[in-house]
């Protein structure tokens, strides 16, 4: 049986005894119904895995003792920042979950001219918190021990204008070359993915002003969630650790 992986947002050290937070205790105690003497793996985002043994377990509280610490080598050599225009329904949830599994380091939700989602204030803040929890759950599932950051939502132009030494990419059906045409020296990427209706002509011109490179994915028009995951996969194959 695979050892369950649980995120704990606190400092961790070997020989430490601690009570899991409410989410972790509920999953171990009520969902998995694990008991004293069984082992789980904890991580807190520092890149390490901490093997722990359950010392007491109930439906509402679980206490563990940390046995060992080991570096987790699952991070890609490619640092990838996804700027994703917010999509409708559960498409954004899906994009965040799968992009974390594929190795993205940072995700910034974006608003654009054709963005069909209207969020602001408390509703937007709750949505950001929900997306961060999805990212954590994806790390628990896929074996990562560094949790990607879901940044506060931004206007598309503000994100494009941020200073960055990374190569900036924008998908465009009339681009001169695809991702395989990028040089192998690039290890930091900012990838822009537009909304369901695509970027407007003004927005495309704006990305050119901020020195984005247009790249081609293929001859077919892809949905926004398909485009992001296809582009991330292609980048990891070409510049990262897939293949």
C-alpha cells in the first residue's frame, strides 16, 4: 500500500511529535481510518518528505512522531510560471490541478477583455484560497513536496508588465515556430494562456510590446484548459524532465 502523503503548513523536524491539522486528521482518521503504528508521509513545502508514525488516532485528532527526513527530487529543472486567464465553471480548477501535476511552479489567475468570469472582493479571495487547496491536494497526489503558489488575481496587462528575466511565451496560431524551436538554454518561462474567446487584437499587440514570443502548438484550435496543459507538457518535454 502506498504511504499517504499529507501537507502540514508548519515547521517539521525528525523526532518531533505533533498533532495533524484538522484537514490532515480528518483524512487520516475518518477517510483512511488509519491507526496507531501505521506510517504516513508529511511535507510542508520545503522540498523534503518526512516519514511519520501514528502514535494516536481518532476521528477528530491524529498525533504522529516524525521518524526521518529525506529530500524529494521530484521538482523539474524548468521553472514555469503560468499566467492563466480565469475560465468558467470547474475548468479553472482542472487547469490548476493538472498543471501542478505537470510541474508548474507559480500560477497567476488573470482577467482579460474576454474573460467570462466576474469575481471580486471576498468571492475572489475565497476562490484564490480554494485554488491553493487544489494545488496542495495535487502535490499530495503526485508526490511533489514544493507547493506551487497561487498568486492574487491580476489584470492581464499588469502581469505582462511585471519585470522578469524569464522567457515570455504567448500561444498564437500564426507563430513562426513551435515550442521545439526554443533554445535549450531557457530554464525560466512565463507562459500566457488566454480565455475561451482568445485574446483581443489589442491584447495581442500589448504582449508584443512587453516582448512576448509567439509560439505555435499545432494546426487545431484548443480550448483554454487543453491549451495550457498541452503547452506545459510540451515545455517539460523540451526543456524540463518529461520524456
